[in-house]
C-alpha cells in the first residue's frame, strides 16, 4: 500500500487542505471491474473524491457518493471510510465515449444531466444525506458544488487520473481545500485563481508531482503546517454472512423460485468487488424455512 492522504492547515487557522495519491487503489478497482478508459477515469476520480470527503469525517464513519447521470456509464457509486478504505463501481464499466481534444471525456461518459447524492454514515444508525444536480459532470467540480450548495462550505476540489496507452493507471490523486469559519471568500477565490494558472491536475501528476507537492505549491507563501496522514487502500466489506442476509431478504416467493431452478442454488456477486458467493440448494432451503417461520 503506497496510497496516502496528507492533511495540512494554515497557521492562522483560516483554511486547510487535503491531498492524496490513489494510484494503487484506483488501479485495483479498475482491474476488479475490468473497466474501459472512460470508466477508469470516472471511477478513479469518484473513488478519490470519496477518500477526500471521508477524511473530513470522524473515526469509524464513512461516506457514499452516488453519481447518476444521463450518459452511457450509468450510475457510479463509491464509498470511503475515515480509516482509509475505499470501494466503488460503475454500472457500465465498458461503456466508452470518444476522446475530446485528445482527452478522456468523463463529462460525456457520466452525462450532463443528473444528480450527485452524498450519504454520510455518522454512526449510531444516523445518516446524513444531501443531493445536488450535477454541475459539470467532471466529478471534482460536482463535489465542490455539492459542498457549497448542500453544506454551505466553499471548497476547491481537484481530481485527476492519468492512464497509460494500454489503459493501466499511471497516476491518480486529488486535493481538497476548505475555508474554515468565519469564511473569507477572498481566500478561496485567490486559490481558485492560482489553480487556474497551473497546468491541469492530471498533467501535473503525469509530470511526476505528487498531490502533496501540488498542494504545497498552492500553499506557497502561506504559513502552514502538516497534521495527520492516513494510508488509503481498496477494501470491500462484503462477507458470506452479509450476502446470506441479502438472499434471505429476497423473501419466500423469490427463494422458492430459485429452488425451482435446475441447480436449485444461487450465486451472488458483490457489486463493489465482484467476489462471488455460492449458496447451495441446502443453504436456500434453510433460508426459506427460516423465512416461512418468520411469517
Ligand atoms: Zn465485495
């Protein structure tokens, strides 16, 4: 595991920044889901965005981002925990759109019209949910727009994924900068101006800079200091037990239907990691009798 998230804060406490590399975890996600180039870039950005938002939470909490656009990629769901785990998938991982000015066109892949729903699991069975329309469908700007509109937190979010010609991930990462209350809007505007003068984020990654280097450059001239850092990794939380409850929740009719099929068993695949769980005829019969007894 080499992916890492760095945090730094301005000495005057007016704003803070997060920067992360996600090359390995995005590469792993892309292999698991056998994605095409458009899905690789979109999923990579969405996973990186989730990792950044999770870093704003507390220990044990996690966040889910759901992008639902009108484009061929379909729904993109990513989740990340404060502890550093991430997982995610794209509904149509092989869907592709033509390059735009020689670059992968994430916005057309996701589609211009649609919604971003952010769900935060903040423990003790309480969830916080917010939804905004997609802003540019480039993922990073949609997250910044969500933070501003739904959480009234002015933020700068930049996400980048760079692919080799053979489709493997050569660099991925991102940063997020937020002003702390009382918010000085001028600070964010100044930073945005500085970012506009720099080459695009994925180009900077490609030139060998790490997201932490890029963030340090943005904070140049602003007294700041690092705080904690967190290792990031791809990890799914699925288990045979969880899948068994999912099969159980299908209900009597569906379980009877599965038992009537030729092999009488069921194979369930996890959407997030594509691991398969096999339930035999005996397993399903047990679940059905449990389910019947409940009624
Ligand atoms: Zn899984």
